[in-house]
C-alpha cells in the first residue's frame, strides 16, 4: 500500500507519516526495565593464597627451617584420574607432599618425616648429607620442576634409609602424577610444545611402571593397609597402573580379583569394569 501521508517530511512532520489513520488507542510508554544490581564477581584464590610456611625441626640433623604447605581445608578436590591421582581446584596439592631439610638433605613424605630411627639418620648423613649442596627457593610457590626434584630427593632418601618398598613405589607414583601435571599446565604457545609433551609422557610412563613394579613387590612383603590403602583400592590401583603402561595381562589379573570378590563394594567394581571395557576395546581394535 502506498504511503498516503508521504510528503509530510517537507513540512517537518515526517514523524507522523506512518500514523495509523483509524486507531486512536493511546500507545502506552514502555516501562523501563529495572536494572538488576550486578552480582559481584567471584574472586578465585591463587595458589599462593592457599600456601603458608610452617616451622619444622629436622628429624635427622635437628636444624629448624620453614616449609611451604597447604592451608588445612583450603584445597578442594574436584576429580580423580583413572589411577586415583587427585585433582584440586586452584592448586596441585601433590607439589607440597614432601618435607625436605635444606641443610642435611633429609627428605620424606610429610606424613613420615618425623619417623626416622637413629640408624636411618646415620645412613642419611653418611650417604646424602656429606655431598648435599642445599635447597633454596625464592618463589612463593613450588614449580613442578622443584616439586619433582624434591620427590626425587625423598625417593633416594627412602632407598638409603631402607624404607618400605611401598613408600618408594608411592613416591614413584607421585613423580608420575607430577610429570603429568607439568605437561597438563604447559602454555599452548611454548616453542616445541608437542615434543616436550611427548618426552614428559615417556617420563611419566617410566615412573608409573616403577610404581607398579614396587607395589607388586610390596604385595608379597607387606600387609594391608599398604600406603594407607585397603586391599580393594590397592588392587584397583595396580590394575589402573598396569593398564596405563600397557601391561594389559597383569591389569586384567587384578581386575578379575576385584570382580570375583563378592565382599568388595560396587564402587570399586564399577571402576574395574571401566578398565576391563577399555582393554577389550584396545584388544578388539588390534592396538595392543
């Protein structure tokens, strides 16, 4: 339909050229929407906000020093990997699992640091302290490289003091987890990133193999709980480690131990079934 009021523009009434000729209803002004107050943005804590320094006395040489540790109850668990590696929001708590004396070089899992006999202290002084060059950290938090170095120091301490096989295996496991954390956290624009990740994954695999080897040996020499794990969780961990490192036959051996035990909880059995299905898919695809 032609615009019958065209031309009003020349008279300065262009705003009326589109009026409805026969509708006298008064158009109600639109109600202004009330502006909702903006919700304050959630301030997520940084890793340094979850860390504090506690005082420690070395069980080997008696030196008093400060050690970084996570504030109680501040690390929030969000998930677990297939091999039970815990993942926390804002911080990788695994970086703070070792206590290490910066003077004599004695290092151990924090929960075991004070459990040192006089004979073990003597062996550490003779084999480690005489050559130890010290520890010094400038940053507010530990990097993955620093955490890995601290765990390696704890591992060699465990060997020297003749600690439990399961203790050494667990430290190997944590080293694998930390190596995984290192490549997971790598910036996408790092030069040669893919090659670095491939190299780190190979290192992770070696640590996990050593962990599986140590835990399998501990199974024959130690009684449950082993590393604080009851039989069902321990068997599942071994199944997961053997699966991750390509030892599918051994993995299935532990999976069957879990699935055929009527006393074990369904939660563990469901996890074991997941590994069984994954191995079945790999076998069927010929990628074994």
